[in-house]
C-alpha cells in the first residue's frame, strides 16, 4: 500500500499569467504558497486483475479505458499501471470549485502514488510536468500551470512561466519571524458558492486574444516582484496594497470573477479592517482570501460571522509519500 499526501495552494498576485495564452507571448509570474490542507491518494495492490476506484463514486472496471474518473485514467496510462489495483482519493475540503487547486493536487498525488507503486523515484519537477500534460494537453482543461507546481514543490514560491514552456521556481525565503507575521495575517472564508472554474477560465483565455486584456495581465505580473520583496520583510501593509490592486485588475479579465455576494463579503471585511482580499483561484466562488493585521482580526471575525472560516497555515512540504509498505517489506 502507498499513501501520498499533497498540499493545496493559495496564490497572491499574478494568477492567470500561468496560462499559455499569456506566457506564450511574454513571461508570466505568480507568487503562491502551499497550505496545510491536503488531498490523499491511496494505492493498493489487489489479488485479482480488476481496477477498483473510490472517490465520491465507486468504480469497478476491468480495464483502464473503462475508467470514468478522468484523472485516475490518465495517471494510470501515463505511469503504465494497467490492472490489479485499488485507488482511493480523499481530501480535507470538498474538491469541487474550491479555488484552492484541488484538481491539480489530486493529479499530482495520483501520479506520485502510482510511480511509488512501481518503485520509481520521481522529482517534483517531473510530477508537475506530468500533471500539466494530463490536465492541459491531454484533457484540454482551460487552466494554467501554477497549481501543479505549487502542489509538487510545496513552500512559498515565485514561479516564472517562460514562452518556451519551461517553468522557473524561485523559493521565497522568509525568516521565522517574518513567516509567522505574514502567515498570521491571512484569513480564508468560504463564500458558500461552488462554481466551475473552467467556464470563467475559458472566457479569460478568449479575452487574452485582445491587447487590452494582455496589458491588464501584464500589470498583474508587474506586482509579483514587489509583493515577494514585501513578503520577505513581512511588510503586511504593502502586501495588502499590492493584493488589492491585483484583485481590482483580476476582475477585468473576464465576466463572472466577482458577483454581488462576493462584493458584499469583501466590502464587509474591508470596512472591518482588512487590508485586501481576493477570491482564490479563477473566481466566481470558492474561498475569499483576506490580508488582515492581527489587531484587526476580531472585527473581521464579527463582520463575517455568517460565513465559515477555514483556519490554515502555510505548508513547507510538497507532495510526499507518507506510507509505503513495499519499503518495509523489502528490508
């Protein structure tokens, strides 16, 4: 049995520039962090040759081609695992429409577990590239590359996406005190709205054919380096200003990124003392990320008392195998 634990992520500025429609023209950049909310992939050998898959549904099939779960099917094809296996996926939060990169985290977790099942060592870079190939190239999802890289590597990073398709990772090194100050200023609230990110992202991809939208995205990318510098200094005020500007620009990228309920939540948080906020992921629902100095958080808690908070911390580790009975049996 193999068990893999893979983190979810939140991004701060630059999101959307990880789509080929943008970085094919000029480099995209994003600042993001893994968080201590996870998905798990469990792979177990079976006595027979059947394939059992457990998620929100249960599948029992005889061949890979019969699998309905797209990510499981393509991960098995990519790793060459054909039959005689049981696969279970679990998540700390509902995996649909959260905006925390859960689909890509599941893809990374499945690939990691299946490679480990075959006794194959794999780097974070290879995991991220294979996950991108499955989701973007094979399945044709209208998404970018940041989620797969954030899940595979973990930690706080600036990712640069180059026109030639390569991705550069620059870890953002926070001192202990800076890390604690920055992390403790972040709050996540569930909007109560689930949505399909694909619809909004498809609109954004189409809009990136216009120079005006490209220019808006370039302005978001220009926020990345000053945001990373402010993070390293735990300059919460500057981080707030930059993230608020990013949210203002993001709403110009496509219709549906914000709505009346999101605007009302954001206004209530700002009036209570939040410096900035943004919807995690593509927009339209999921989680609202806020930057709030510690001394103002009680007021924000009161203002958003009707919404569910998701307490979290930044996570240093990326995808990892947390149990492998093959390793024990070989000793």
